[in-house]
C-alpha cells in the first residue's frame, strides 16, 4: 500500500498527557470524517512508529505520524493539455485556468476538461493523485484555481474558504460607467424558479456579499476589481447585473440589443469587444498553506482576450476625446 508524505507532530512538554484524539483535532486540525478514514488504514495514525487507538494518552517527545493512502482519478481520462502552472509542491497545485475550459467532467463533458489535463500531467511525471479542485470557476472565467493533492489539504483549504479566510480577487469589464469608486453589494442570491440554471437576487435567497473598486473608466464601460465574502454560483455576474452594470460578453446576464431587426446578446457581437466570453478573470488567490502554515498569494496575469478588449475600450475613449 502506498501513502502520501506523512503529516508529523512531536508532542511538546506542555502537552504531556494529552489524548491523541485532541492532538489530531486541535493541532493537526483533522476533521472527524478524515479521522474515521485514517482509523481504518493500516498505518493511518501511528505514535513512535506504532499504530495506536486515538484515546491513548501521549508523552512529551512522542512522534505522531498521519498517513493517507494514495488515490488516483481512475474515472478521469488522461488527455494532454497545455497547463499554465503558477505553483506546485507535494501537497498543492495552483493553475491559471484558460477561459473556455471546464474544471471537472460533467454530464455531456467527459473530456477536454482541466481534470483530464491535470491527471495526464501527473501521470507523465510518474505521480498519482486524485483531482480535487478546492473551488470552481465557470467555464468562461479564467484565472487562479487551487487543486489539492490529498484529502487533508482539500479539507484544510475548504475550511479556510468557509471561514472567509481565502483571498479571492477578480477583474471584470462591465457595461456602463460605475458612479462610485468603490462599494459593496449585499444581496441574497438563489435559483430562478422559472430557469433553475440562472441565479437571481431575491430576498429569500442565500446571503451573498461582493466588494468592488473601480480600476479604470472608459467611454461606456468600467474595469473593476472585486472581492468575494461568499462564493455563490455566478455571484459576481448576478450582482453586477443587479447594480445595472452587467459584464461585457455575458451570455446569461448581459445586455441585449436589436441588430438587423433581431434581439441578440452583446456576447454575439464579438467585433465590438474582441471577446467571445464574459469578461471575468480570477486574478489573485491567497491562502494559508495547510502544511507549512505560510501565507501564500498567487497572481494570474490578465489573459490576452481581456487585454485586447481593454485596448479597444481605451481607443473608444480616445475617439470620444477627439469628438469633443
């Protein structure tokens, strides 16, 4: 049986007499669910190299080791894919996801997902991990995304996310000129009862809070930086539409105009902006590394399509200035 690199902890003098369960829960922060799995593993929890029950009392200097069985993603077909890796170590992989790529296989999309590419990448390196994205990005959203290499790391970062300890910044291009330089949208979100794949702002929805700051204004658009306190599906897109400034290129929540007698989404008017998707990019991801406990921040550069869109918007500014 193969194991991931073990988590280790040496009992200090002041914790002499502590129960093993307490150390596992309070010092290594292992969840009850993971602890149940470890207890069933032959070498899952050991003290000084010997398997022990979790109710045993410890002594100063005892060396605790936690080992998790290595897992594979046998249900995911490995496929070669160009990956933009921002960071990788034995426990964590952080990627700059390309727009248009689905994160995980779903019904009707079993191949050409980020999972397919990452599993292939690991196999080429002779490594075996289960694909565990800590969070998701919409198919059309680009940017920083973290993948845990074992269940402990996944649990730890998920708990940081639930406690609002993750730093997640986004860059968006929206229609219209936002009047305020910064602000907060505190508006609950839930499914649209008439279209369950769409989210709406509704008093009966789940709490959702988005902060924003204007980075640059154009003649008829604004570039904004956004921070999330909550992680509701489509949260930024729904909140910006709620404000009256939907994302450029958004097929679900964007503007609609009449062209040649037909009503079309501005997402279909690629010539106007140079975009074939909504203008949203996860630019910064910050987290506490579950093993080293060091604070880490990763920055994903703005993709080429959004840079080109900004150039077009800036040229519109120049044209407007010449007309004055």
